[in-house]
């Protein structure tokens, strides 16, 4: 396991806490991904998240987008995950979307001064 992966996990957990997303069980993986630097898979019902940092990223690409930026990016995917999943659902009520939006707004209210 690389120092980058440990840094990635640490920074992700910091943003997870900052965004108030502590109701999820988070699993981390360090493995090859296609062209992505990292990924976030969310099981909303089970409240489980799998965060993967690509182990096959070139040194040039890592200079462009570091592990801290990737960790923040994946935490933002978790923040918006419920809303995204609802938006892709074929059968979703207006109340469900409004509830998900309100959930995000309440979290952002705490962050933005």
C-alpha cells in the first residue's frame, strides 16, 4: 500500500466528516481503474460506499490531479450521490428529489459562512 493511498483515505475521511456524511460504511480499494483516477460506488439502501484510488495512474497524471484533489472529488460524489441516484431512477417522486436537495442544502449551510 502506498503513502498516496493512505493520504487519499485520510483526506477522504476528513471531507466525509466535514460534509456530515457519517452514516455510511466506507471501504477503500487501491487497484487499477480504466482511465479514472478514482471512483465512488454508493449503495444508498445499504449505506455502503466503496472508494477506489487507481493504482495504475502515471506519474505525469498524478502531477495533474493529486490524491488530495481526488479524495475531495470522491467525497463530493458521496455528498451528491443520493440526488444523482434519484435523478437516474425511472420512478421517483418530486418529494424524494426535494428531500435529497434539502439534505444537501442543510449540509452546505454548515460549511458556507
